[in-house]
């Protein structure tokens, strides 16, 4: 089984310091550089997917043309 490719850390943008840790049966993507902790999940692959989704959501907010431009058309 192959796992989805992990996106870089949303906090420090580092892709080399991401690891998956098991806390009480929950897998989390964690950045050992800045201590970012991704969403917990029961499986390895889903912990990565949730982390990636989180990353996409943050990127979408950042790149949205409406972000921070309240009142402009
Ligand atoms: Zn980080």
C-alpha cells in the first residue's frame, strides 16, 4: 500500500521535518521543527489526507482575492 504524498508544514513550510506519530492509537502528522500537529486519525493514510486537506484549506484562504479586502468590489 502506498500512502498519499504529504504536503509541507502549514506553519513553517518545511517538508523534511514532517513525521507521523501515534498517540494513543491516533496517527498525527507532526512537524518536529515547529511542533505543528495535524488532525488525528485512526489510519496512517487518512492522517496524511486530513493534513493535506487542512493545508489546501489554508492555502485557499491565503490565495483568495477577497481575503482582507472587505468593502472592495
Ligand atoms: Zn513546521
